[in-house]
């Protein structure tokens, strides 16, 4: 009899706990959510994160506060989020460097797959090789000829271990141009360095450099991805013009710390997919020279992240880039 009473008590407690958890998920979010952007303000990651956060705020009638935590191609902000409570109230938006960082630096203290619950892939943009408008170089063959004649070609990136860094090293490996990496704390300062003439070259995502291309302050030389971009249909790829095999673009991921309630992840995934693939957002992204990848389930996002992790591990091995 006592055993039955205890059993009923345990079942009752479990039911109450389940109902409470269900209510908590239904009410999520019931207070402000922090969205950590792992890069400086003004670049692609920051712009898209702010667009998304504003729309999530409207949808959930709650504040989504964007906080920039730049450094080390996203590794600083990413590591910070990996240590936060997995209650859904601290989230991360980062770029391709999320999966590259651990491959180039054995001291990175997070695992891009094990330490996060993937929510969505937000957008992608082609990476472009751009030069200061004053440089007398207009085509890929001219760039390769000029570059090989230099003792070194310093190029700016959004930070050590990101796609804009590895893109330059990959280009160096394939073409023989003596590229020399100069890291910045985000796409915006790296782009500004080329606009000002501090540097002559950058390998950068299209969203970050497009306004300066339009104003005539930067000149695009070629697309670093394997295929021409529909956003820049007339711009040739390096793959078709002297650097076969080069395939670099920037994509943005949205994550929660590992162990976050699957119901919260699913709720954020559904809302994010609807927002990022809405006609209005697709148009806004196109205006920023980027595009959504289409709606994915959390499981599909996890598969995408795992595939990209393997791809960039191979690039790191090919280029030999490593933190000493």
C-alpha cells in the first residue's frame, strides 16, 4: 500500500513537472532574449542578426537584444555563448568561422557541433575579391599578373580563422599570388581598410562590400565561389579564370547552447524560417547582396553544419593554416 502511494506521488510529481515545463515552453520567451553577434557592428553578420531580431521581437511580443562580441573571427562571442545557460535566453549568430575556428586553432574551447543546438541557417553571400578603386587592376588575369609581381599582397579579412581569411589562403595556394593576411575584428573594419587605401585587397562577403562597390570606392575583381552568383551575374569566378577549385562563400548560422529544450529550438526554428524566407525578407536580403538558403529543420541544419565542418577542415589541411 505504501509502495502504491509512493508510486502515485512520484507520478503526480512527474505530471506536475511536465505540465510546468510545457507551460514554460508555451510561454517562451517571457522576458528579453539576448542575441550575441560574434562580429563587430556593420558587417553581414550584424546586419542580418538585427533584421532577424527585430522580426522575432514582433512575432513573440518580446525584446530580442543584439549584443556584439567580436574577436578572433567569431571565436570570442561563440565561446561566450557556449558557456551560457541553455534556457533559450542567450542565442548566437555567427558566420562560417564558427566551424573553421576549431580547425585552425587547437586552443579553441568549443566544439561547433557538440556545444550548440542549431536553430537555422539565416543567409549566405558570395565572397568577392575586391581592390581599392585606385589600383590599376580590373580583371582576374590582371589581378593575378599584378599580384605575382609583388613581394607580398596584404589582404584584409574579418578575422583569423574565418572564411574571408581562409579564402585568401586558398587563393594563395591555388594561384601562387603571395597573399599576406591582415586580420580585423569584423567585415566592416576590414572593408574600411581597403576603402581608405590602408590595404589594396580584401576577400570579403558581398553584403559588406557592395555599398562601396556601388559608390565606386572598391572594384570587384571576381567571385570566390565555384559558380557565378545570381547577385553578380556578370562577375566571373576565379574558378573559371585561373583558380580552379576555389569555392568560398559566407553563411550565417543561428544557435542556442547545447541542451536547450528541443521545443524551444523548434519554436525558434519555425519562426526564423518563416521570417527569413518571407517575400519581404528575401527582397531585403537581395538588396544587401545575400539570400536565404531556404527553410531547414534543426536536424537538416545540424547536417549542414557537420558537412561544412568537414569541408573547412580539409581546406585547413590543404592550406596549412594553423595558430602556432
